[in-house]
């Protein structure tokens, strides 16, 4: 599997494009739809996955979906936000174009991607429906876990105790996992497990 990071928007959100043979999956199309679409070449998009429904992670969702027809998947706790195009966080001045969610995700769901499996790991705390996606030795952590940091819990829907539980949950995953966060640089599960998080 080929992994391509595309940084988008003023918050430098990481949009991830996964390629296997002629198919692709997109994680968090935050902004700059044209930039994301250019990286796809002629690949067929099977999935458009959202780690959560904050505007900086799905600002380009509608445009990318219209061009690719990929199936949209987000946790059930945040499906309504995506389908209504509600501002998220609620006080944020920008709305986004609503789209119809194909798959309402739950913890432990497995999505088919070519000969690979995408495991859904529900990690609430940053938002109620925050998820990480694991594919083999790769973990796409959204805003749950950054390099030497965790996501904010002081925005609407955030919860510090939930975030602590989620962090405990994912830090039990194998050392060899490479962590691809929603912002900033990659690191490994081994490095994360040896880091002291101040929460």
C-alpha cells in the first residue's frame, strides 16, 4: 500500500491518500479539493473516511465526493453533523456542504479495501465520534493522537475523561505501528508509549 500525505488548509491538516493497485481511499479531505484530486491520478476512490467532523477535516468533502463517488464513512455519533452541514465546532463561522453518509461507523467495524482490511477504532475525547483507522502496521489517528501531544478536549463535544480512556486503548496497540496523525509529523507506537502525556 502506498501512503501519500497532502497538507491542506490554513491549519495544515493532513489528508491521507491510500493507494493499492488501481484503487484509493481518502482520509480527512480537509481543504484544497483540487490538490487532493490531483494526487489521485486515475485511481478509483472506494472510501472517503472521516476521523471526525471538524471543518478542517472535511471542508473539501463534498467536492471530492462529487468528483470521485467514493463511499463516505464517519462514526454514527457524528453522521448527523455531516449530513446537515452543521458548523463544527458550532461557533466556527464556516459551514460546509452537506453530503449523504454511506456507512455509519462503529467501534470494531472492518472495511474492505482491495486485499486489505481497515479496522475502525472508536476513540472519543476530541469529539464524541472520533475514530482511528488501522490498516496493518499503519494507524491513522486523526486528532486523537499527535506526535508528543493529544487532541484538544475543550471544544464542543470534547471530554477529557473519554480522551484518557481512548489514549489508554490505543497505547495498547503493537509497538511497530506507525502513527499518521491529523496534523504534524508521524511517529511510532513505541515512541508514543514511552512518552509522558500531560493529561
